[in-house]
C-alpha cells in the first residue's frame, strides 16, 4: 500500500547539508577559540614564572643587603657584602645575575639568580644604594646598602 506523502513530512538533502555546514563552522570557531585560550594561558604562565624568578632574586638580594655589615664595590656590575663569617658577591652582566657565597674554609658556592642581562650600579650620594636594572624591559629596583663600617 502506498501512502501519499506531503511536502512537510521530512527534511530535504539541501536542508540537511545547510545544517551540517553551520554545525561544522560552529565547531571550527569553537576549536579556534579553545586554541587561542590555551596559547594565552601558556604565555601568561611563562610570564608569571619569569616574574616569580625575578621577584625571588630581588627578595634574596634585599635579604642579603639587610643582613650585611659592610659592602665594597669590586668592579662595574659587582658588589661584595661582608658578614661575620663570609662574603656574598653579587655580579650582574650580559649573562645574568649571579650570587657567590665565599667562605674561607669552603669552595665558592655559585648561584645563578637570573638568566637575564642585568646591570648593577652603586651610588653613594645622598645615601648608599644599589640599583639593579634589567635592560630588556627597562625594569629596575633600588635597594639601600648597609652603612659602611668605620675602622
């Protein structure tokens, strides 16, 4: 038995292809958005990692300076801090920022604080201060230096 089908009984092939192409475009747009979000998150995570490394180096330097008894400028980009039992030397150059712990009875312990080009300058007027500058972003920090001991 044959039944008469009306024109409203189903979807045509053209309607199905149109719906499929709209779904595909929405899927591609969603995938592109997801990829963009993942790349942004990776960039932000990398930047936050860099900032936390810089902040840690700044905090260690500030702690060293607050505990030092005296300081001496050894050369351009190099300052030596004197403590009761040892010295800590900070060096900044194109290779990065380096911290060296020097004790009489032990080998020199070297730490790389930053792997970014770093410039250290010391000025003593009006008060002694150390300026740490990272040239690639023109980022800088100023730290007060300990008062020089009078012999």
